[in-house]
C-alpha cells in the first residue's frame, strides 16, 4: 500500500457512484457541513431508466427528513390497479397493495411509485441546494488507503485525497472488487427479463397491465405507466438460452407476441436492459477507511421493491456516523454500520427471494420496511432501543401544530424527556435537542404519550431509530458520549 500520510486532504469523504445510495449519502454529509465529493462515470445526461420504482414507507420517512418528501409525493403516485389477462383476454382487475390511511404513528402508510431517474433527479437537486454538484464523467479507476486517508484515482488522471471513501458504485462495484471483498450468493440464469422504457400510443395509462400464460400462469409481459410521462416500463421474461434483442424492433415483436395486440406500436425505446436476477451479499461492509453501500453491498431480485430502498437506508445509517467520527467521535461507531445494516440486507434478500419463488405470494407488511429494527445491534440500549421511532402529531410550546417527524428533522439526536414534570437531565450536551414533553412539546391529543409512554427518556438517533430508552439520566449521558 502506498503511503500518502502527508498528502494534503482534498475533502472528508469521496463517494463513488451517484445512484440513489451515493446521492443520499452525499446529502447526509453535506447537510452536516462535511466535505464531500461525489463521482460518477456516467455523463450528466445519462438516463438510468425506470428501474427501482417502488419507494417504501420507511424510505418516504427518510425523504421527509431530507426535505424532499414534497416533490416525491407531488410527482409520484400510489400503485395503480392491476389488469390481468390470460392470453389476450381480460380476467381480473384489482389492487395489489392493501389500501391504508395515515395514522398518528405512520404518516406514509403505502409505497409510492416513482421512476428511479426522477428520484435521482430530486436527490441531485437537493444536493445541489446544499452546494454540492455530482462530478460526471469521473470514473474511479483505483485507490490506495493508509492510516490517515484514501487516495482515489480517476480515469481523467486526477487524484483526490480524502479521510474516507464509500463505494456506492452498484452491483458490479469496482470498489468491492478492488478491496477483495467476496460477494457471496447466486445468480439465476433462468430468471431473466428484458426491461425497457417504451412509448406506445393508445396504450391504457390507468392500470398496470400484466399478461399471463393461460396454461402455466407465468407472466409473459408487464406494462407499467410511468407517472407524469408518456412512458411505460415494459418487462418480459426470456429464457436462459434466448438471444436478447434490445432494439425497438425486438421490443415491438415481444409486445405483439405477448399481449396479442396487433394494433399497438412501440414508438420509442429507452434504457433497454437484459436483466438477470442475482442474490448476493458482500462479506464485509468496511475495510479500513473504505465502506460499501447500496447495490455494491447487496443485490437481489426486484420482487418486493427492496433494492433501492435498502441502499437509501444504508446511506442514511452511514452518513451521520461518518460525520460524527470526523467530528471526533470514537472510530468504533463506524463498525456499527456493518453490524446494523448487513443483517437488514440479509432479510431483504430473503424476502425478495421468497416473493420471487412463490409467484402467488402477495407482498406483505415486511416489504414496507417499517418494522426493521436494530434491536439486537451494538447501538441499542433499553426497552425499545433499536426500534424505529414512530411519528406523533403534537404541538410546540406556543400551541402551533407540529409532528415528531418535524421535530426530529435535522442532523442531531433528539431527546424526549417524558417524566412529569419534564426535566432535562444534567450532563446532556448541546449536541442533542432536548424536549420536555408537557412543557416544550405539548400533547393535547395524547398521541405522543401513546407512542412513547410517560416516564423516563427516549433518545432518538439522527436516523430516526430509538438509541436509548431508559429511566436513567446517566445512561442517556453515557450513550451520547459513545456516539
Ligand atoms: C434493470 C434494473 C431493474 C431494476 N428494477 C428494480 C425494481 O423494480 N425495484 C427495486 O427496488 N430495485 C430495482 N432495481 C435495483 C435498483 O435499481 C438498485 O437497487 C438501485 O439502483 C441501487 O442504487 P445504488 O445507488 O446502490 O446503485 P446504482 O443505482 O447502480 O448506482 C451506481 C452508480 O455508480 C456509478 N459507478 C459505477 N462504477 C463507477 C466508477 N468506477 N466510478 C464512478 N462511478 C461509478 C454508476 O454509473 C452508477 O451511477 C433494478 C435494477 C436494474 C439494473
């Protein structure tokens, strides 16, 4: 390993890859005033396609905190009803997702469909608002690390020196390969799809259309209207032996054959892909000063829409930890990233494989990712430590309506002091926002106390999980020192 210990540091963190994972991480760092550069080998006008298009409720909560929930909801839509055909004949129309209304603790109960390119655009705009632009046409081609930092080389011949590097560079991650980290799992050659974004004048936009084989009930084609555009996402399974035809004519042929509709014409094709399903998990998420996140660390089937969501939440877990360690917290905090997130990826791989293998299975509440918990992890203390911190409508001291998610929004932990009368324990540092329930936060409708109880302290981490749930003020102070 080359030593660069004396080299000048250009930035705190280099993020390789500006997909949803890298962009979320860069926002998390930039809003904490951590120096960050984010590189992507694609040009600025690259069109990634619709790809990961289901945003799960937990991800919507993350986007609430990041300040982008409004454009996400304004441009996305709930899952449209599905129209199923056997051969060419319509047989069923209905909903694939259970209808749910918001509740005091769950403000975003249902997934939102949003093409990946638009989610990325909204994330990029938020990042630009924080003064950071993605560096396009900037391929990482190698790196060296030493005790003090990482030196990253780009294809254009420049080198960047940083304290840490994060490989958010997708399933074929060059960072992971260069680290020599294994990617354990399988690829299923028989699970193969042709995917592309198409325009088809005259095609229905009010439903998601799925054509099944009347004999074996297997999906033959799926056409999904992409909200706010003229596009449909078309997917059609092919066999392991097929030679994929990624041209417009190839997609036209598949559309006519599989839907039995001779009247439909494909007029545009974008982002055609020959997609093979793999289920793989990185053996490690950290090697020294280099981390893996998103698809670089885990890949699985699209069933259940877990991929993009798991990547965004990796970044949300890692961002605040990197910022705190750069500000002087113990380095061991960074080891908790793998300890907390690798088991979550294992669950996501298991769930998406289960949904892929059991074609009759309906996505259940596990796909929403609201029940994910770090309860058995290294940062969980006390009763509900590690669980997701629920929302609750409440009022500020002057009677203005707010919600806990608005109170939590931002970059520091939040301490809820639930004792009556409320008291902030001594020794709690300025780095935490402390609220006495009943004094600084009012709970006229009882939602806050219904969710959090009426005694002790609950410390909510910057990523919206309960850190410590305790009656002991000393335990709160000790926890804050550890993070
Ligand atoms: C065809 C397809 C369909 C999918 N469908 C679904 C779905 O329906 N639901 C779902 O949840 N998920 C789906 N996924 C998965 C989802 O798209 C991914 O989980 C998601 O994109 C992961 O985000 P990421 O940021 O981790 O990686 P990516 O989005 O892959 O981003 C990685 C970025 O790194 C850049 N990069 C790579 N190497 C370098 C380098 N050396 N230097 C600089 N930059 C580099 C790439 O250009 C890219 O922009 C699909 C994926 C594909 C490919």
